[in-house]
């Protein structure tokens, strides 16, 4: 019999969205946060640039909305954009109340209330609040400390969510409600279950589906895949943002070079030192990320070189060290002095702009199931995310979901006994090499066939490969005990299929989706929506779990 845990609210994911929601809800409910790794190991921790909000009297919400819509290539839901921009300042003030110390204009005067605002690509004003070049780290560690101190929040570290547990609603057998999840305790290597009145997916994006990514290892699309298997719709999965400037060095791992470098005057250069961005866009280095990434990709392929270069060495040395201390030290450790020489860079998969469809309160198609943060589709980003709107979306929609959840909690709720997890027919695997081989193959063909520039033939090849992988992984999953690598691969291959189907469905080039077969942009902008009801799902579906009926 597997162990059952109980709580009022289960939050799967421990980044900015999950921690913010937990802190808002802990006044009203007993909360469990599920963290796949250590509490701070997620994309939020590695976010460098900052958070966009209107703090300057010369700026306006209308301008923030306009910049977001322009970057989104006409595909944004303007009501979601308006809602996010209007609530941005209040959410950042809440972060400040929690203890997040954003940089001030005058660092020698702590009482100064004027924050230092930087500018990033696609923004018409300086509106990025930041903590040097390690904003995400400051936010994550501050919120994590607040969570650890709260008596009504429990954190389950090193736990994977396997699948959601759903049942028919009391008043409609055709509609499902979520009552918890099966979870794998990586510490004991045992499967447990957890009952919750409300379950919130906040697992982040899926950029680990690509060979080169700026994301940490945990970004494996778990929440998107679980929600799809449970029956939720997804939208706009074809729009995966490739960050233009990831450090290209054999020892750099997935180290990102923040957009704020270009906001403060860094130039993109070819190996011979010449600039190229002015030839691609009048905004040059401050063009939106999709344009910059395509330009870098084009120049690398045209010249047959491994990388381009990002150069801020023309700025004063002290300015660079003050504004970009993390980048300065990391590159210096690798033998690069950015005050004197350019940084080698390549584009890398960075941000998932589509995801699980939700309303303005974070509600999904399944009753009592919510989704927030990068894994959700709010309509904010459209076909391309504007820089520094990501952490903002986490904060705004976490607060919105908290208001709805706190108002609808049943304080007389009795815990239910969940269906047990049955692994009586599975064995320990002695073929881990199969997972490693499939993992490598998936990420390589996604990079080659579903990358920055696409064609229909490449997408069809990728779909064929992903369907074969799904068959192998489904067979493996049914016969062997779960492991972290198996669960992540199962989810990534599902997300890969969703990305490919969305890409094939879009017969145009727009924002982050650029295809040589349909280079023009259609007059009417529509989201790409996939539904399990309208499209047969050949992949790992709800019946693939090992739970007893």
C-alpha cells in the first residue's frame, strides 16, 4: 500500500509562481509544495535580467501593453496583456514587502525610493526592476526563506509528480475534477499519493526538449504533459523562444547572458568584429528576441562558424562590474575579460510561450486544477515573449489564482482515500541505456528539425521519430519501475509531440515560428489550440499509468 499524504492545496513546482501562490494561500489553507529537486533549483533562480513594470513617471501602462503586443506579433490576448500590466506594480511592491531588494538609483543612499530601471529588447522605456544581474536568484532565495518559515507550508523536496488523479464531478460525469496526484519520492524511491482539494501546476517550461538550452535540468515539461494526459487543452506550443545570447564555451554549461547587456549598449559582432544587427532590423540589438536569434542563426550558417560575439567592452570597466557582477565573474573564471574582449555566444532554447490553457484565475479545463507560470497559456506572450515579462506573469497570475482559490476552499472538507498505485507487474530495469539513448535522440532531432528555422519536411521527420520514441517509452514505462530519467523523458516526448503538431498546424511564419515553406504572415492571427477530444492522441495517455482502476 503506497503512502497517502493529505493537504488543502497541492502546488507542483517551486519557482516564483509556486512560491508566490503558497505565500498568498497559507493564511487560508494547509499547503504542500512539491519540488523536483532542491527548493531553489528551477528556472527562476537563474533568471538574470529582471521584471517589467511601470515605475517611471515618463512610462505608462499603455506603453507596456503596446510593447508586449508588438513583441507578440499580433497574437497576444490583449485583455491578458492589459490585466498583467495593470497589476505589475502591485505585485512588485508585494515582492519588495517580502524582502526582495531591487537596485536603487543611488546605492549609497539606502532610503532612496527611486529604483534603477534598465531597458531590454522590445521595450520603449526603461522599466526593468532588477537586482544587479541575478534578479531571479534574489527573488527565489527570498521567497524560499519566507516559505520555510511558514507553519502552514510543507515542502517536499526531491519529489517528482507522476500523474494527476481525477474523478468525475458530482454534478456532471462528463467533466472531471482533480483530487491530487501520484508522486515519486526520490529519497526513498517509493511512489506515494497526495490528496488535495486544489491542485496547482507550476512546473515551468519545457526547453530541455532541445539539445541546447539556457534552462536548468528540471525544465522538462512535466506539468504540460500531465495536464494533457488528464484532458486539458494546450495552445501555441510551436512558439518556443530561443534566447539569442547563451555563452558559448565548453565549460560554461547553460550560462545565459542577460538581455540587459544589450539594453545597456552591448553590440553583436561577427568573428571579424563587424556588426550585423542593423542589417536585419532598425532596432538593431534592441529588436525582439525572435529577430535577434534568427539573425545570429543566419550569420552562423552563412559563415559556417560556431558562434557570434557579444561585446560590451566599449563601456567603462567599473560600469560593467557594477551592473553585471555575476556575468563578469563567471566569464572571468572561464578566461574571458568582458571589460576588454567580446563574449562568444549562440542561441539556446529558453522559454515556452505556449502551454496549458487557463482563464484569468488560473483555472484549467479540469475542475479544481489550476496552472500558473511558464507552463500555462494566458495569452500574454502571443508569438514571442517580451523580455522580463516572464517573472511578472508568474507573480500576477499566482495572485489571481490565490484570490479565486481562497474564496472557494471548503473548510469542512474531508480527505478521500485515493486509488492505490499498483506496481505488482513491473520490475527493476537493467536497460537504463535505452532511456539515455532515447533522451539524446529526442533532443538532437528537436534541435535539428524543430529549431529556429523550420520546414514542413523537417517537422514531418520529427513527428515520425517522436511517434516511434513514444511506442518505445510507453512499453518501457509499463514494464519497469519509475525513475527520474524515465519520468522526465516520458513527459518530454509528449511535449515534443505537442510542439510538432502545433508547428505543423500553423501555415505561416509569425514570431518565434519561422518556416521556409510559409514565410509570410497571415492577415488574421489565431492561437493554435490542441484538444484531446478533437485530435486522437497516440502518445502516452491517461491509461498509461500504473494505478489501479
